[in-house]
């Protein structure tokens, strides 16, 4: 990866600094401001830097096509440095000082739950473009990433059929890991299996030795990982060092989201299974064209384009289509347009806003890690967001504002 490792990235935003895409002299009152709050430093930068690059590309493409409603878009980017206090501060600044038409951002579910009430209170539209645990029900919020009802529901039965029915779960210790692990348990049990144990780890944990010993003693048929962030890469290294990579196979709801499969060696990761909406090697005309534009913009040595990066790109495109349809950047008119069934033909396939839940109908694929590549083994077309979000109906209950979670 020479000059452009995934840990360096190419996003240019600095902590607490708003960086417009146009020189100050070119800014005008009629510009449409889009806010972006994405971690580009701290432990979550392995996800955030590619997301920021895709946001930059999406805005540049839109401006090259004439902007929206005859107006240029000005992207104002903040780096919260994986700090929840900064997330709250920047959400407030984006809404009140920058007067953003929409804010797109957040990686962890914790960051989303900091941003979401701030933007709802300030009547600023919010797009959360990240694969997450599902269940958010909020008229002001659109969650465009995949949920467990789309990915885990496919990954678990595929892996169990391949490897066996006894499963051990390791997960990040916050609401994503906690809720997703319950979805893993549900799908394991629905497919006739059992969960030996579920272990949770704070995001800064790097020593997994005791847990690896517990897993080895439990003798599961497979591991399911919902680990998150740069520190948790240590689990995969220590798993391989213990000689268990070839003995107990692993499936993950998060692996490769930060290009971990490129950082780690094939000996440490070959055979892992993952499931996402987007993989770089999808063989579609839209994806081929997108990759040409992306690599022209960011360099041919750029590493794998991630699921979260594509989610960011697709989220912006969905919002842009809504603005065109609404003919306005008025929040209520944009929401009405988004709830009309807005669709885009994206690099990942067709993506459509599901009006009652404010989530997306999209394609889902399972891939196997092999020699630092993510090789697609099966694809499922147009999967609805059928998880706890199914009980959310914002058309019938527009004042609903909560996160529905699976009952343990």
C-alpha cells in the first residue's frame, strides 16, 4: 500500500475545523451546506477516513453536475476524534452555526445517539449511513446502512451449515455489540444451534488471552465476532498466534469494515466469512464506473473501498435525489420526498428508502476472506429491513422517537 495505507487515508479534515470544498471568496449565501461528522482520528479512524473520502467524492460529483436546485453544495467536515463530547459539540455547531441542511455522520451507535437528539431538537435532517444493530425509529433520522435482519440473518445460517451449530460470540461492549449479539443468538437458535457464551470487550481492550483460552476450552464449532475498532484487531492476531485460525472458523458482522483483512496477513484471516451490502469486487456496470472515478480521484494505490465508505456515498446520493424531487431544502419537504420511495442505482445495486422505517431495502452478499481479498460466495437481492425496525411505522406514528431492541 506504499504511500496510502488505510491508517493514513486521504481525508483532509482536522479536528474541530470546518473545511469547505470551495475557497472562502467563492462562498455565497445561496450555497447548500452539508455537514459531515466522521472520526478521522482516534480508534475509529480505520472506518472514518474512507467514509470521509466517499463523502468528498459524492459532493464533488454533485457540484460538477451543477449542484442541486442550481446551487453549489458546501461540505463542512468535523473530526470528533472518537470523542462523544466532541460529537455533541459539532452536531450543535453544524446545526446552529453552519446552518447545515442535512448532517451525515456517526460511526458507532453511541455517536449516533449523541448526534440524533441534538439534530432533532434543532430540526436539522440527519442521515446515519453506517451498518448498525437496527431499530432506530425517528422521523428526523434516516438509517441507510444494513441491519442484522439483512446481514446476520443470512450470514449465520450459511456459516452454521458450513461449520456446525455450537457458536461462541465475542462483541464490543456498547449497544452495537450488545444488541447485535442478541440477534446472533436469535438466528443461531432459529437454525437449531446453541450459543456457548457471549463475551463483551470495551473498545480499548487489546489483551484477549484469557478469552481465547475460554473459547478453546468451550470447543465451539465457530466464532462470531462483533468486535469494533483498531484496538480489537489484536483479537485476530492473538487468535492466529494461538494456532486457532485453522481449528475454529470465524464469521463476523464487522470484520473488513476497517480493512482489517488488508492489515492482517492471509495466515491470520483466510477463511473468515463476512456479510455486507457492498463489496469492491461486485461485478456491475455501476460499480465498475464508480471505482474508475474513485481511483482517479484518490489514486490507484488506494486500499479496498469499504462497506461504510459506500454507505456514506449512497446516503448522500439518496438525500440528493430527495432534494431534486422536493424541489426544496425545506426539512419537511425533504422528508416527504424521502418517504415517497426514493431509489438509486448505486454501486452496490438498487437502494430504496423504506418509508415506514426510514431504513433501506438493498442487496446483501456473503464473502470469504482469501489472500487479502473479499470473495463473494452468495448474494441476496433486495432485502427489506426486517428486524426490530419492523415494529416502527413512522407514517402511522410520526412522533415515535426511540430505538426498538430485541428482547434477550
